[in-house]
């Protein structure tokens, strides 16, 4: 299984809204991410579903500013 396939699998979440946002992000942006951004995206995927959805929707902010550029890409769609 390739890395992008593993990422796609990790993007399958318990919340449909989150599934849609993450899947669209991978399809649109993943091939343009550098290695550091991929690692930061993986870190974001470690968040619980509700916390990650709140981050993506802009209802909360990250404590770790390193992930902010990737989060901004997620929010932009």
C-alpha cells in the first residue's frame, strides 16, 4: 500500500463532514505537499474526529503553530 493510500484510509472518519473535507484535500493538494507538510498532515489526522472537525471549521485553533499552514490549506478546500 502506498503512502497516499494509507493517508486516504486515515481520512475515513466517523463524521461524514470530516470525510468529505479530508478526501477533497487529499485529492486536490496531497501531490503538491512537501515531506514536512505530509508529516504535519499526518499529525493533524491523529486528532480525534470532533477536535479535527472543529479545527477545520475554524471553531478552535491549534496549540501547535507548526501545523497552521496545512490547516489553512484544509480550511481553504
